[in-house]
C-alpha cells in the first residue's frame, strides 16, 4: 500500500478508531481534533457526542447491518483493552423490553445469529415492567462501554502505531497541488494527501462536509444519583432499551449504576423520542453551552420513576448531547468533494444515528479501508453512500 499522509479530522469515537487502523496499516497519520472542553458554558469551539461515562453495547439490533458492525466491534474490545491497559467494557448484559404491541423482540431475533447468548424469558430483573411486556436478555459481552475511555484507548493505540495527534479544531479545507490543506484554529496548516472527516454533528455546520444529508439533533439525558448501598445491590443490573408505542416516551434506554468522574454512581435514562433539530453551527454550540431543557428532564424523570420507583427521591441532574442522523439510518462513509476543492482526496465517516458508540471500531475500520482504496464490497459501498 502507498504510504499516504492521511489526516483524520475528529478525535472522537469513529475518528480515533479510523486513525488507529490507518496507522496500523502503515499510513502516515495525523489525528486532528480537540480534547473535551473543561468549561462547556464558555467554550467557543466544537463539542462531541461521547462526553459521557456510559453507552449501551449489544449485538442485538433490529437491523442486520448494525448488528454485524456491533458484533465485529465487540469481538475486538478485549484485545484493545489488553494492548492499552485501559478498561472500557463492562459486560453486565442487556435487556430489550417490548411493550404495547411493539415488534422490537421479533425484529431483533430475526436478524441476530446468537440465540445461545439470549434468554427470551428473562423476568425483567429489578425493572418494573408490565406483565404483558416481551423481554429478551443478551448476556455478556453485552452491557456498557465507557466512550471517553474507548476514544482514549483507540488514540493511544494509534499513537503506538506511529500516528501524530494535533489537539486543535480544523475550520476549513483548502486545495493545494496534489494535497489538501487543513486550516487549524491557531492559523497553522497541515498538508495531507487524503483527508477523512469524522467530526460528528459538526462536520456539516463547520463546512468540512457541506451539502451532505446529515442532520444534527439535540438529545437530553437524565442522571439519577444512586447511593453506595443501592449501587452495590444493583451492580449486576443490565442496560435496558424499552419500546412502548403507547407511552409518553415510546423509545427509552437506561444505563445501570455507573461511576462518574465526580466519584458518585448514576443511573442514566435517555430517549430517542424527543428531538431538537440543530440546523447550524450557532444553534449546535448553543445547545451544548446552555442548560438542558427542563421539560425533557421532567418527562424522563417520570419514566425513570415508573421503571425504578426506588429512585423517586434521588438527586437528579440533566445533560445535553447531540446525534447525527442520516436518511438511510446508516453511517455515511464515502468520498466527497466539498466545493470540488480536491476531488478524490476528501472522504467522510459521519452519521452515528445515535447508536455508533458500540460499533465505532468497525465503522472506523471500514472508513480506513475506504480512504486506502481497499473497500471493495459494492453492496457495502452502496449502503454507506449519501
Ligand atoms: C445522549 C446520547 C446517548 C447515546 N447512547 C448510545 C448508546 O447507548 N450506545 C451507542 O452505541 N451509541 C450511543 N450514542 C451514539 C454515539 O455516542 C455516537 O454515535 C458516537 O459518539 C458518534 O461518533 P462520532 O465519532 O461520529 O462523533 P463524536 O464522538 O461526536 O466525535 C466527533 C469528534 O469530532 C470532533 N470535531 C468536531 N468538529 C471538529 C473540527 N472542526 N475539527 C476537529 N475536530 C472536530 C469533536 O471534538 C469530536 O471529538 C449516544 C449518543 C448520545 C448523544
């Protein structure tokens, strides 16, 4: 393979994985993107979807492609943990609960070939679910991952394979003879043979991947503080997705007690049922800087107390995050030509659709194959095109 200099923009879940695969394949790699800001309210730059301590991981999915990408990624977690010494995977299991006539369980069973790992008759554990709920349990390795630590591990492994990290945002791409110029926050430039844009929700609004059908949506989450005793009692609690078309929030997910950076344990609940469209850079930045939406938090709290009444008196706080959606529901991994500045030199890997944390290793691997001309499968190419 040619020894291209490839710049990966976005030190997030997909970008850090892609950078690792590119460096391990022998490319000269520069991974360009800022660290997490320390003061969100006054941060003038970009934000990310992985600033949190827990994301659900599971092989079960209602879509066979997402199930395959998750399965491939999960199978490689332990190798990455062993190589970096960073533990990010907690295989406590996963529960899918279908209420109110939802087809979730049938759809999941139809496309995931590991029935042995599942217990269709699991009783719901500590969650208060209606007796009519259909419940499916996926044991280890399903559970949760720490997204910050996974990014840290991918970045560490990329650097060990020779990648360079530049911790600044990129504000523009410009043409150069036989190269692309990246214009950085401090005015400096990087020249690269090829560029892979993995800037998540900011890819379009910043202008690095203009004109693509990527939509950024704000999502709220609620965290309930759990005392040490209850956290110990619930240590084996699985992650949960509950779908109930008749509920106020038809689509919710819940993470078991997880220790956050402040040292306390929190149970987190979130939903795909409340969306806040963020159409431009300013509204995206405002979403992260300003306090979370109080009404979202109230609705999430009501659902949380139904599922876990023990938390009715818990201290609550809410947080804001953003997902990047595509019309297909799949990530968008393809060559692009923003303003035709450098045909054949700029590719994107964006559009996690709110579910790419667990699968980011495989998505990054596929993107690395694309930018090194090794992605041959025409079916996969078509699936990931705009
Ligand atoms: C509330 C919430 C809950 C979720 N829960 C789950 C879950 O349970 N399971 C699951 O699998 N997935 C979940 N997801 C989805 C998952 O977190 C995302 O799909 C994933 O983080 C997407 O990865 P990414 O690399 O595309 O984006 P990000 O992780 O956001 O990374 C993008 C990176 O680009 C950088 N960047 C942006 N602009 C620039 C620029 N101009 N120059 C340089 N760098 C730039 C950012 O700093 C960031 O580091 C959830 C998402 C949210 C918001």
